[in-house]
C-alpha cells in the first residue's frame, strides 16, 4: 500500500509539472518579440514601483531594515511587491493590446516598419486596455451601484488579488527574494542584501571565519550595499560584520530583563565591504559620543543605505506580465476582450492549483 501511495504521489507531481508547462505556454503563445517587450516592460514597472517605495521609506518615513518591530519593513515589502506585480500586469496588458493592432501586418512584413506605421494606434490601444482593466476598481468609491456594476467591481478586485498573489509567490518562492530587502539597509542590522551569516561571538573573526566571510562576500556581496567588490584590488575585500554590532550587543546585554534571565545577545557575522564597514564605524562612534540611549537605532532610518541595484526579485514584474496575458489568434481585440482574456487566464491558474491540491489530498 505504501509503495502504491508513493507511486500515486509521483504521478501527481509529474502531472502537476506538465500542467504548469501547459498553463504557461497556453493555447496561443505570444510571439517571442512581444513576450520580450512585455517582460521588459513588466520588469521596468516593478523596478519603478520598488524604487519609489524605497525612496518614500528613506526620505519621508525613515524606515530601514533595522526598523522595529521587524514586521514593519516586511509588511511594506509585501505591499510593494503586490503593487509592483499589479503594475507589471498592466504593462503586460498594454503591450498585448499594442501588438494586437499590428499582428496581421507584422506577420507579413518587418516588425520595425509595423511599429512605426501604427505607433499612435498602438499607444491608444494600450491606454484603452489599461483603463478598462483599472476602471471597475474605481467603483469602490461609489455606493449607488447597480447589481451588474457590483458584480463587475467584485470580479475586478478578485482579479487584482489573484495577480498580486501570483506576484508574491513568484517573488518569494521562485526568485527566492526577501520582502524586507525592499527597505533601505540599516548599518546596525541585517542589510537588504543579507543572505547567509555564520555564528559569532564578541571577538573578532578567526582566520577560518575570515576565509568563509570572504567567500560569502564574493558570492552574495556586501550585506549592506550588495557590492561584490569585483574591481577592487584589495586583498581583503570583506570584513566580518557583527550583527548586532559589538557596541550595540553590549548595550543590549545591560537590559534588566536580560540580566535577570541571564541571556546573552546572539550574534552573526555577515560579509561587509570596507566602505560600509567604515561608514558603520563612524555612525556608531558619533552615536556613542552623543550618549545615544539606543544604539540599535543608529545607522537606520534616514541614515540607512539607499540602494538602487537591479536585483533578481525585480524580474517578478516581467514574469507576471507574461503569465497574465496572451495573444488572440484573431489579431486586434477590443479593450474589453483583452481584459476578459486576461482575467480568464489568471483565474485558470487558481482553478488549476485547487484541482491539484484536491488530487494530492485524495492520495493521503
């Protein structure tokens, strides 16, 4: 019985993988150049959303990876990824509509000529489809809705929720990115680029630990700014950064409840480039000289590191743009048809996932 159950599970997983491939490819897969433009447009939209979020956190809200409670930068990251996924989806919808206007033409001629000839129509088609996708969402501001309008509003918001969930899963599960990494890096906490740390004590890193730290730095980069110091001629490119820093840990150890419970502050080493290490030292020295009562706040907020690096998580927008749109075999479509097709495509992912879950549950 156990071997039969295992075989059923293997068959279910295999069927699931086949289903994913079919769902992604679709019955009418878009042409490569449209996929590429939709992907880059979605990625650019996601990057712009992420950049704007980080700028707001850095300049206005004073939030960084060191903000406490830690749920704050994580929650902002989740909201930003959801918003960026939606913007990537709208970019994909716009590209789909724009290319639909020249489908028949570019199949018979060159892509460049088709775009130049139809540029105004492409721009108009993209704008109309994006407006049609977003229009029902605005109905939430009205109370005097008919039954049809309420149904349309609810369907639109459900679609938006599915797109956001798809983006969140892609960002976290597929691209393996952290939500808090969208916030600016604190110099006294794990930075936005922190991946792997090694256990540390109050002492400096040992020779063997320094070798590990150097390897981690060259692979993942500085945990604060993300630099891999590729063009640096220094023999030692990364220092072992205590997190929390020694001065912060010593201050935390003096807390009454820690003394009462005889608890030590756990620390880890993370790779930090020489530039960020020097900046951290100057910020902590200034905080100590000024008699700052909570050193863990030094180096965070508006003093944090604002990073504009392009990162693998930004590809979420491009992935969502491709996964949520498709080309019609009929060429030019009305904005309503483009929106309807997209909603059906996204809903099919939910239906597919629910069906696979039911099959897996039936095995056990």
